[in-house]
């Protein structure tokens, strides 16, 4: 699962390192995990894997991740996520990644991409 949120970008999966009932919340920037954890009251050790696809990770119970997603849904107060993130002063690299992803995914709606 990929998530763009007020805190940053995350890839969430039940990796081979997770215990049953856990997920790994992975990020490319440590600050994104720190913000997520602070805003949602999550206590976990941030693991660092310098050579991994996602350098920073936490492993948490699925229930805690579910509560964080529920909080995100309950806190929705914007008409446009893209505009809200720009107005909130998110970093330029985060905004570029978000807009690039939006643009590529938009093509699914507007044109059929060739298969490899």
C-alpha cells in the first residue's frame, strides 16, 4: 500500500521481517516517519537500512496502523489534497513526487498505456 499523507509518503507491507499481525511502515525520509509517529502517538524504533529501497522503517501492529488510517480519514478537512499539501509548506521534493505520481496515474484515466 502506498500512502501520501500530511506526514509524508509511506509504503506499507507485511514484509518477511514482520511478525504475524504486524506491518512495516517504510519511508524514504526519516522525518516522514517521525511526523507520522508524533501525530498519531505511535511508539516504535525507527530502523535504518542504508542500502534498502526504503531506508527508514517501523514495524507496528496492524491495529495501530489501522487506527492511524482511521485518524487520517476522520481528519480530512480539505477540498484538494494537492493544494492542501502545497499550502501546508511540504518540502519541494515531496510535492514534486506527489504531483509526478498524480500525473502518471491520471494517464490511466485518459489514455491506455502500452504493455511492456
